[in-house]
C-alpha cells in the first residue's frame, strides 16, 4: 500500500479530558464508555474506519 495515500491521524491535545458516562442499567467498564465517547468524535471515527479498512484489505495478512 502506498503510504502517501494514508490520511494523517487526528492530533488531540494531551490535556484533553474526555467527558464520558457509563450507560445505566447494564455493566459497562470505564474503558468501554471512554471508547464509545471517543467514537462520537467524527475525526476519530473516520480515522478508525480507515485503519480498519487498511487492515482488512492488507494482502500480507493472508500469508
């Protein structure tokens, strides 16, 4: 894969505090709640989708 076609990942401020809340009525870990909250950010969602597509379509993983 040509690395020049890969988009740059979003850069987040080191001191950014994510405001997340666990879902009520079910068990949810802090990590799961944080990831769910982070994926609400469109830049992160787009980056993770692109990473998944690169991984899924990588022919070297078939060897």
